[in-house]
C-alpha cells in the first residue's frame, strides 16, 4: 500500500505542537539511552525541530516539493532551519543546491527542555560569502559540489553576541520569552 507523503505546507496549530513536544520527550529518552551505550547520541529529528520553529515564528512547515523547510505566509520567504541538540556547539551542513531567503538557528538546551531560536536574517547568497575554512567560502565549497560544514554558533551567535529571538519551553509547550 503506498504511503501518501505529499502534504504541501502545514500550519502548526496547538494540537500539532502538543504532539511535537510529546515526540521530543520520546526522542530525549531514546537519545539518553543511546548516549549511555554508545560514543554519541542521535541527531535531533527535523520532524521535531522544524514544527517547533514554525509554531514559534508563525511559519508554515513545508512537507511538499517546494524549496526550503518552511515558508513565511506573509511574504513567501523560503526558510531554512538548522538545529542542534548540543547547546554549547554545533556543526551544520549545507547541500550544494541549498537555497533560502532566511536562515533560522534552533538551539536546544535539552537538560532544561528549552529551545532557543535565532533568526539569523541572512539569505543563501549572503551566507555563501562566510568562511567554510581558512581558504574557502561556503559558496566556494558548494560550487565544488561539496557540503560545507560550519558552526552557526560561532559564525553568528558568538561573533555577533546574539540573544535568542524566542525561548520556547518544551515542557509547558509555550513561548516563555519573545525578544522580536
């Protein structure tokens, strides 16, 4: 029996965010088990991080064939999310054909069940000018068909002393701080 997966853009309502927060705690339990029995844990699934970002920012989650993880219903911007479950560090990769109008960094503080959201306010063209290493830009590596790996934490949060735009309490399933 075929599985229907072409949903287009989805509005994350109260019922969906509640389901997503419940899934987060299941992921957290599994991640703890694996981390205790292995050298590393498991990545934060986009099926958890992206709906949380969409809910907090009023975006529509892209589950269809359009480019980007989400879409801004007010202006049509294509949004790219990058998430980390390691609060003190991150490493995000970008595909050679990755195009977006805005980049959002989702930083999970799993010991406190909080999500820090940073709207980096940068598109893929401007983002490509940032360094991927000492000799190449992100765009240089993308043109070579490579997937540049960079730390959004270092490039933006630390370098620009950014404060989170939003802090979302996953246990309470609500925004507890909005600095937009």
